[in-house]
C-alpha cells in the first residue's frame, strides 16, 4: 500500500470515529426521550384494552349480598404490557351497581363482612356501607363505582 492510500484510510477512519459518538448519542437520546414520553404520559399507564368488560350474565346476578367477580384487564405501563385480574363487587340489591374492591385510602383489597353488612378494609379499618359509601376510618372517600351497562344479557363495566 502506498503512503498516500494509507493517509486517505487514516483520514476516513478519523472522520468516522469523530462522527460515531454523535450518532450513538443521538440514538441514545432519542430512545430516552421516547421512553420518558411513554412513562410520563398518563394515557400509557391505564388499561390498554380500555372499553367495556363483561362482569357476568345479568340473569345470574341476584340476591341481597354483594357478589365478588374477577375480570382480566390488560394494562400498559411504559414499555410493559401485563394482564391483571381485577376484583369488583356487583351489588344486585342496588341496581347492579359495580364497585372497585380497592380501598381508596392506600389501595388494600376490601372484603365484605357478612355479619355487619359492610365492606371493610382490613389494612387500617376503614368501613363502607353496602352501597360503598365511606362510613369510618382513614379512607376519605367512597369506594370507586364503575360505569355500567347491560348488553346482550351481560352486565358490563367500563375500564
Ligand atoms: S388501605 Fe384501606 S384503610 Fe388504609
């Protein structure tokens, strides 16, 4: 190889090596910006399959006690997508109102107390009426109520 050819190859290598960090930084920066946007955007941290979910056959929902049901919801948070089982309470004695089973205080699962006819959060003893209204304890609001509708004989909730 001649001396001039070696000089040209060295110059090309130097040019490439001086541009490489800029390209790498550009790719890393774009990836971080996209990741930050996805994780900070509130739309990306809610249920990925937003819409109406079937809770059960309306014909089978009856009685004087809350009925616990489980539905599967696909959730997306940042880059990950997970399927979570969500527990809800259907209240056939209150026009099939559907309540979240998550305590509004710090998110513990509530339970139905047969004897007292109230919902209890066992974590810090918040009590809610059989309609989900806050009665006592550190929770500051009622249990969350889902929007409902009946379609083709199925009770559905909006998630
Ligand atoms: S989490 Fe339910 S009362 Fe604290």
